[in-house]
């Protein structure tokens, strides 16, 4: 990794050095109020689009490849750098900044050229969200209890003049205006995978095969679709025809399907059932190997005993 990349890596999402004072020490709800507006007339317009680390989610990649009319592999090669997600060994990608000014390649003095399809990270500022259940399994929890553990906070940086504007919103209104709610819904199962992996700490590592599968499913849906339909996948797992039809044509459905598959293969989550005949065949294969191993052990034991008998006879002579 280059010195410039390391420099970017050590910065927060919005371009400032790590400094807790940027976060206002107050827990907010969806009904809390925020005074903020960003537009071309603000003195710092686009200043926050440089020296940043913008991690892309699978939904971000899907929307950007559609916007740019590029296949995923070409988009990744042209516009991203590899990175690791949330201090884990899970591979992801971040936007590749311009070499000269270290700004996002999609920003100009007039603003963002992909604004309506901008990444999730760009939509959040200046409202952050904390969710204490990100790493766990919510399936058995009450919805109300989950919501109580989710709160919001404001990131207020010295350079940002948007806080001096007279536009006032609730947090709920701001998130809806920025399209954050839609992105959160699209990203949540993928983020749970990352948070669950992060909760394991450094004592466990993913295999190279697991890392490749996670990266493929997270970044290149066309490649993942080929994996589903051109390998033995559908012969191995019980997948209903309605789901098969959806993921064959619909990229969003395929993306959501990939999250469930990754949860099952990486963390043993329920939802994917191997076909009965495959299980029986595997059991038969394992039993055959065990029988072969037992027979070989018996043969080796008998040979050892025969050798011992020969040695005893030789000593008596």
C-alpha cells in the first residue's frame, strides 16, 4: 500500500484526523432537530470530498455500475482500491482518489457528478448512527427492544459551514431527504456480516476461499450469478423456483440472496438446506473413506503382528 493510501486510511470518513471532539456528545432520536444545509453557495462546498476513505457497500457498487454503464470488474479496476472492512480480514473496496488533489474522482467544483447515485457514506454526513445490535442476531428479538439500542449523533467539523445555514430538519426528515433509509435497508444484512466478523476479534481468521467468496458476492453480481447458475450450486441446495426466477433476472434480489448465502456459509446461519440426496451421498463417501481407513489400519496391525512373530522365531533359531 502506498504512503498516500496509508495517509487516507488513517482518516475518518469525512476527511479529518481521528478526533472524538468532532462528534457532539449527545444521543439523538429520529425526532431530534438538526440545523444544516449543504449547497453550492456554502463556502466549503465539496471540501469534504477530498482526503477521505469512502467504503463502498454492495448496493453502492450496483448503483454506480448502473449509473456509469460499466461491468463491475471494470468499475472496480478503474475507480476503487482494495481495503479491509472495519478492522477485520473481510475484503472490500474504497473509492480511488485522484492522484493530484486527493479528491473523489466524481466531484467537480460544481458538485458531485453522480449525486443521485452517490455512495451511502456520502449520504450520512453530518448525522451518524450507532446500533449496538449490529454484530448480533436479531431474529429472536422484539422490534421495540432493537429500536431502543439505535441512536443518532452529529459529526460537526470546524471546516463545515453547513451548520450556519438556516434550514432546520428532524433527523427523520434529513435521512429521508438524503435517501439514507433506503440505503440502510439495502445494506443492513451485509453490514451485519461485517459486524459479526468484527465481534470475533483477531483470534479467528477467514480461509482464503471464504475471503474470495465474500469479495465476489459483495462486489461482482454478474460473477456471483454465474457461480449460482453455472456450477453445481442448484444441484446442492434446495432453492425454490420462485427464488431462482427472481435471482436470475433481478440484481437487487440476487444481492439480498448473496447476503443470506454468506451468512450461512461464513457463520452457519439458518436458511440454506442441502438436498437430501447430496447429504446421503456425502455420508456414503465419508463412510467409504472410514471403512477404507479401518481396513488399512487392520491390515497394518496384522502385518505388524506377523513381523513380530517372525522376529521371535528368528531369535529362537
